[in-house]
């Protein structure tokens, strides 16, 4: 019997040890990171590149659209044919700068530099050029964990926030794009982490020279990644002015920013493509303002309205809603502005009852009934009986819980940290709204321009969810039900992102097939034989300004995009076919037979 007891005890100890290992924070973090990477890799190369990604591709190849730096390839008088070898002739620094100026207004230099080096190592494919975004989006999850754990001193909260980052639709959608957003958001977040660490070390009386250097570098790389990254560093400055009075800290941070500016930012904006950024932004502001007043709906860009208060409010509602996962998807376009107002009003009444009567250990029965009833009462008034309005009615309660979470911190530095997160979560959007009023049009009110706020809003959502489980039973059960409902909509949104049916996140409402240019290049490599000729469709060009004007009457863009995927030393004979605008055709030299390599069908496959 003692032997059996000892064996049972050993088995129980073994099981408890295994359970402790499986539930260890380190393992849970690894599982969350694996989940994040899996969600970002899934279908990451299924859909063809959209317009901005194609700009990314030709920028890192040093190619100017429509051949500004390829006149000898395409436009030499008397030269009928061109080859991939000629297309891929050696490019110089000024070629890359000219391409970035033309295709991205001199923006994103640091992203293009990184991606150029990446392609040299891993080749040119859709997955390859999207992989840095996938990696940076996954690293955001890890950095969210580190920042939360260090500054809120809670392992469980850090894991929760990491999980929320892993499933955040914005991070997943933009990880599938070969653009600067994931990289720049990660760098700005690293800048925030270094900023807080510098304040910690200064409070200890130390001078963290390495951190100052890292902060200056993060500032420079972020601004060179996207000029709106400066909004995050402006938040750092606001926080410093409000809560720090240490002159040496000001000097150290100031010198680090100046160092990054002088060594990296100014050279690009003075001697590189960045000098055209502000000029182009001014030109675009004038163009979009004119369209907002003359042709707001059918202008070839998007719906562009004058920046009146009602227009800006309605256009910015989705920006504010999508920042918080519990309100993601709420918009006046889908739910009607009137319905949202009713839902928020009922939620505010519920907040009053909770604050006044429903916070103690003993909650009046009528309060525990009235609060959930208020959340559903609006369905008697809504013109659109969508269950999303249940989440809309709960939004004021969730923000009230955020106030509670901040109030629960008795330490002044902790409350300041919550304020800092709130500032970082709102200022980039407020900045974009300010630009909209300044330029008098709504075109810039887009989710990606305020995307720098998402890492911090995720942490705030984590604080709110933790607070939900500290509430009295009636309120906890009510809000958990709302969160489960909202979780269904988040899963549905992720499905639509993967299926290319979420235009706000993917810019497309219809399914994109695999990259047609890559497909065409593969077919050319498979079917081409010596003596054959590849014909490319060539439409009339319609440049809008001198930067776009390459002084040719017919477009060569389909030929350029396809040659990006052809072997660099190939001698395939190719020429433009100005008699048609849709088909890449292979003409067999021995018979003259025409084989359609790919038919773009107008704009259908030109994403």
C-alpha cells in the first residue's frame, strides 16, 4: 500500500508539472506568436498585387512607370523589339530615387531600402515581397507583450494583449501587403518602448546613451517609412511636456531626434526623393479639393467630399470604431447615423445606472435587469435591426470600464501611462482629421493613415476586457455576451479579409486571382521558343502632371510589370501592340500562330 501511494503521488506530481509547463507564460506566448504567424501566412500570396504593391515592386527594381529611365529600351527610334535583358540593365541610385518620386511621392525610402536588400537575398515573388510585412506584423505581437508586461506588471494582461494583437484584423490585412505600414508601425512602437525605457533610466539618474541612439534611429527610420509616423513621436513630446521636468531628459531626447534628422531624414528630404513629398502633397490637396466640389462621386479615385463638420464626422466614425475591437465594424453607412445615436444614448443611460447604483457588492435587482434591457431596448426604434447595434449600445459601458481601469491604479505613474496610451490611440486620427479640415476634403480619412494607433488601442482593449471580469455578475455576464457576439463579427471579418471581400481592409470587394503578371511570365517561360515574339497590350496614356508624363503616347506598363518576373538574362523578343489593350500574345515564329498568354479583360484583372 505505501508503494501504491507513492506511485499515485508521483503520477499526480508529474501531471501537475506537465500542466504547469503547458500553462507557462513562455509557452503561451510562443503559441500566440505561432498563431499570429499562421494567421498572417495564411493566403498571403493567393491574391494578386494591388496597385500600390505593384508600385512597391517597380520601385525596388529602380524602374520608372511608363519608361522615364528606359527610353533606350522602349522608345529608341527605329528599335522595334526589346528583351528582358535590356529591361533589367543595371540601375543606379538616381533610377531608384526617380521611381520613388514618381510612384510614391518620395515616401517610404527606408521600407524600399529594406525590401531591396530582402529581394536580393530571397528573390522576387509575391510571397517574398510580402514577407517583411508578415514578419513585422508578428513582431508587433511580441512587442505588445513586452510593453504591457513591463509597464502594467501583469503576465496575464500581457498575454491577453498579445493575443488581441495576434487576431487584430488590421494587422492581419496589412501583413498581406507589400507596403510600409507594418514595418513603420513596428518601428514607431519600438520608439515608444525606448522612450519609456529612457524615462525609467533617467528616473534612476542614469544616462542611457545606447537607448538615445536607438530612439533617434527609430525616429529617422519611421519618418522615412511614412511621414505620418511623426504623429507617434509628437505624442512622446506632448507626454514629456505634461509630465516631465528634467532638463537633461529633454536635452538627451532632443539630441537623439536631431541626430536622426540630420544624419538620415534631412539628406533624403534635401537631396533625395523626399524633397518632392511636400510639393506633391500640396498638389494632391488642391486636386482632391477641386474634385470634392466639382465631382465628388465619379472622379476615378473614391468618394471625395468637402470637409464640412457633418461629412468629416460621418467619414471618421469608422476610423474611431475600428480602433477598438469591441466596436469594430460600427459605421453610419451600414447602420445609419440615427441608429448609432439611439444606441449610444441608451448605453449612456446604462452607464449612469451602473455608476450610480450597480457597482457595489449588492446590486438592486431592478438595476441588474434594467442594464441589459437598455442594451436591447433600441430594437424597438432602430430602422435597421442589426445585432451590431447591441455592441454599439455597449460601447459607452466599455469606455466607462476603461475609466474604471485607470481609476483603479493608485500610482500616479500608472495613471499617466493609461493617459499616454489614450493619447497614442487618438492623436494620429485627430491629426488626420485636422489635415482633412485644412485641405478641405475627406479623401485622407482612411484607416491606414491612423494605423499607428492600433498597438496602443489593443492594450486599452485588454485593460477593458480584464475590467469586465471584475464586475458584478449581472454586468459581467451581459458584457461577456456582447463580446462573444462581437467576436463572431471579428471572425466573419477575418474570413472576408482572406476571401478578399473586405474593401476597407483589402481595397477590393471581389476576389483577386493570383498575380496575372507572374502567371503570364510563367507561361512565356514555358512556351517561348527562339524566333517567337511576345506582344503586349498598349493603351493610350493620359498623364495628369509632369511627373507622370514620360512623353509617350501609348502605355508600356503591362510589359514592365511582366518583365519584372522574367529571367534577367533572357533574350525573349518582345514588342508593344498598339492595336489592342487587353491581351498578352505569343506569336510563334515558325507558323505565325497567336497564342493568348493572358487576357486582362479591361480593368478586371488589373488590380
